[in-house]
């Protein structure tokens, strides 16, 4: 009797074991195939998000050189000009009257010089015939030379007046695109007044950073342009110049980006700049899915289940990877379902 009781107990245990392993095997069989990634901290470039402005390395001002009336301005915003091109004309009526007065002085000086020359010829002839003394000849020579000098001075004054009038021409100081030319024709302008602003130099991104991180930025640091801000250009650039001054707590620097255009000078775009190294959780972007506007990852739990977890992400220097800021931590296992599963 005891032998049969023992056999029944062993059979019951065997049946119970078979009943427990069947669901586990069925669970393993139902778990979808895919790729797993164990989150581990890694050292990456620390990128700080800031705003940048598309501009040029320099800008040139086409200024008025004389006072007068802007009679003509032949360019508008967006036009492309070349260095030395005539873009406007300033007229001062007073200069015309002044030049006319100098013209009259030149005519009078020419007449005086002609009369002195004739007098010198007569005195010279009489001196040769022993009629005049040497002192009379010297006086006539001095008078003729004085008249010639007055004529030269009158001509120089007239030339100077005409040169000033010629300075009314407004020339483009550099080759580039006109950024501003908003003074209407007929306006009265003063010497030194800006008539137009023109780009000068290659296009750059101009950034302003807090002075607290000024010591962390170096020439050659990587700059990453936000997605979609430059559809026709590259997204990666380098810091080309750090200006050695801090203004109102801000440090200014320029970055060059291949393919940057000056079609929209002054446009603001978002960029990230490298300011050092730090530890972060970086994963391939293929593990991140956006559902209903929320970034999520699939996490494989300890009991074998797959759970969707919302996460906060940030871009990295590698467009194919993203940094996870919150939602999961080191040691968590991310799961990516195989295509078609």
C-alpha cells in the first residue's frame, strides 16, 4: 500500500512540473524577435543649444562724402553689387555756383597773365635796344611770373571745387548683397551719413554665448545646426573666430558652415555648440519611436514583458544617434522589434 502511495505522489509532482514549464515555453515562443540594447553611460561631446544669426563676416557702409540732396539711388535691398559700382548721386547746388565763380577767376587770371606776358615782351625788346634799364626788365619778369602763379592758383581752386562736386557719386565699398537702402530720393544728407549697407566677406553664423562658458569654447569647436533650419546646406560646421571681448555678459563668435547662403541675412536659426565632454546615455535613433507626438522606447522588463516608456531626448553630434535625458537609466534593456514581426 505504501508503495502505491509513493508512486501516486511522484506522478503528481511530475504532472505539476510539466504544467509549470508549458506556459514558460509558450511565453518564450510568443516573445517577438528583435534587437536588444543594454543602456550604458558613454562619454560624448557636450552640446549647448543656442541661437545663431546668418550674417557675413563684415558689413560695409556706402556713406555720403558731401552734404547735399540725394538725387538718385539705383539699388534696393537684396540687389547684388560689385566693388566700385555707382549706386547713387548726391547733388549740392552751392558747389555748382562755387565752381562757376572759380571759372570766372580763371578767365581773369588768364587775361592778367596774357597782359603781363605782352608787357614782358615789350620791355625785353626795349632793354635789348638799350632803352630800359636792367631793373625795369627784372620788374616785368616778376610781374609776369606773379600773373602765371595766380592763373595756376585759380585753376587749382576750380579743380578742387569740381573734385568736391564729383564726390557726390556714391560708390559700393565692397562686392556683396545690399542689406539696407531705405533713404528716399530727394532726402537731404550730411557727410558721413550711411546711404546703403552692403555685405562684405563670406557668410557666417554669429552666435552669442553666456560669459560663464566663455572659457570652454575654442576655435574649431563643432557646431551642429538644428534639423530643417538649413534644408539646402550642411548641418555641421566649425567655430572660425572667437571675439576677444564680452559685451553685456555675452561672448560673440562666428562659425562657418558649408553651403551657407546670404539670401536671408539676419535670419535666426537654432544651433548646438560643443563646450566639452560629459557622460550620457546615447542610443541609435532607430530604438526611438514617436507616437502621438511623444518619444518612446520599448523596454524589456525583468519578467520578460515589453513596455513602452516615454523618454526625453536631445540631439547629438551624430545625426544617427540621440541622447536620452530621462525615462530610462543605465542597465535598462531597450528592445527593437524586427521588421515584419
